């Protein structure tokens, strides 16, 4: 869980992680439980605030990239 994504821009995330990239999704960062997910969209910043989100399989709406750890 040391590789959770922080302080990324949408363009930086999208360059580094194309649609179809695999991640561990931690619903509650800091706790050990996670699910493996695959991105289904490019990332975008929420209209209100500065939260960067992306759509992943099995979840409705966007999830914060702060909850994602890339699987290498």
C-alpha cells in the first residue's frame, strides 16, 4: 500500500496508466483489504474540488486515484 497515487494530474495519470491498467483498489486507505480492478476510462478532475477520479470495473461512478495502487 506504499504506492498509492498522490498529487497526480489527470494528464499525468492518463499518460502513465492507459485504459485497461490494473490496480489494487483500497476502499479505505490504511486498511489492508483491497480488490483488484481494471480502469475503464481516462481519469478526470471532479468539477468541484481537486479530486482526481477514474472509472474502474465493478464500481459505479469514479473512484479516487488516491485509493489505487498500480500492479506491476
